C-alpha cells in the first residue's frame, strides 16, 4: 500500500520538447497563470483552516469550561506537528508531484477541520458504542479535548505540506531574475488568508456557533481542492516545456559558455598572479642587483651584478676601477660632463677642461 501511495505522489517524468517557440510561449504564459493562481489561492485558504481556532477558543471554553492550560494544549497541538512536518515534508516535496502533494494536503487539512467541528457529536457516538472508553477521563483530560487536539494536530501535519509544494513550483516556473517579484506578490497570501480566517470565524461564531468556524472553512477548502488539482502543475519539463532559464533568458547555453570562459579567465589570472608572486619572490630574495654601467674612462657600457657590500668595480674594457657610492648622498652637483671626479685616474671634468684649454 505504501508503495502504491509513493507511486501516486511520485513526480511526473520529463517529456521531450516538441512544440514550436510560439506554442511554447503560449503554454508558458497559461501555465504560469495557473501555477501562480493555484499557489496564491491555495495558500490563502490554507490559513482559513489554520488561523480559525483563535476566535473559536473563547466559545469552546465557555461551552465546556476548559481551563487556559487545556486550551493551550488544544491550540499548540497544531504547532507541534507543524514543526516536524515542515522538516520532513520539505524533503518529500522535492520528489513528489507538486499538484497531487498540495491538493492532498489541503483536502486532509479540510477534513480534519470538519471532524473537529463535529467532534462533540463524534465523541458522543463513540462513547455510546464503547462506554468503557470513559476511562480516558482518568488521564487528566476529557475525551472530547483529546479528540479535538488530535484533529488539530493532524491538521498541523498536513498544513506543513502546503508551502513545500508551492516553493517547488514557483522555483521551477520563474527564473532567477523574476523570483523576487513573484515571491513578494505570493507572500501577501499569508496576510490575506489570516485576515479572511479571522473575519470568517468572527462572522460565523456569533450566528452558528464555534463549530461552524471549522466546518465552513473545511467545506470551502474541499471545493478549492478541485481548482488546485486542475491548475497546479509540477515543473515545466513534465509538460513538454523547456527549462525556465532556457525559456525566459533564451541563453542557457550562452550562460554555461560564459561560465566556462569566466572559469578559464580566473584560472589564467590565478596563474598570472602566481608568476608575479614568483618574480617578486625572486627579486626580493636576491642579494644583488643588475646595473647598467657606463665607464667614465672609455665610455664602455656593460651590465654587472653588484650588491651593497661592493664599493668599486672594474671596467672589463679598460680595467680601471670605478668607485660605487651607496650612501645616496647627491649633494655635490655633477659637472657638465656628468663626472663627479671620484674615479681612479681621473682628475675631474674641470681639470680635463683646463688641460684642454691649455
């Protein structure tokens, strides 16, 4: 039986895309309207059978004399199952057909509300058939309260199935660039549903009693289940449509190509940075430096590796020694010839000029 249930809720297979672009555009437009309307209306009415207990609790307390603690037990039973259900049903929804998953959730939520509304009659019928069940009173809570809490807890579990199916559908039918707008519009269903739940319950309870606050929303949601089943859809590929990124952006292949190019650029940049780091490492790791020297005696140009410990070098052409000054002191201005007169065998540019003049 469990296998049959699993097969029923299993996500539909992906169908090949066979339609022309014009047909695909029309289908996408129609199905998007269907999915959004079903998601919005569906989650709105989910709140009709979730937020309706608040206005009903005072009337229940007045009729049965329950304490605030007992009312707290009743009201919180939904949130216990809702918390665990959100975690588990979220994972199940990934593998399920969103249409069937959400429709079943709303239907059973509606039925649990209707059963809660008829719980006094249901308990009277049970006790009349099984009188010995009155021993449940010894547990400290009335049988009616336990039945109501059970129905409300069941409602909480199936309430938790509503959002995962909707989240899945909205993610599949709208692209990354559209989801912000679509989700912001859809989230107003929370507030609208809560508002309608309080208004409807507040209208029904004074006129028809607290039971109507559960029965009437339950009947409404059973009717809405028909709309959900006919308008909610799983992902586009299950209907023979392309992925939404291909449809909306029209360039999934281009996006993938750009991503590959970006990765290649990042790889090259990383390699280039590595080369630069190695060069810097080599530069700062060396003790010496390469200098291009012009001999002041013979004007011979040569490159030599020197370090700061050397104070003089020998010209490879004329074998004269050239003094090196590492102090950085350049207070003495060079003469017109560019010589400071500190080289061995040189009497200064000025002396040479004087000799020339003589």
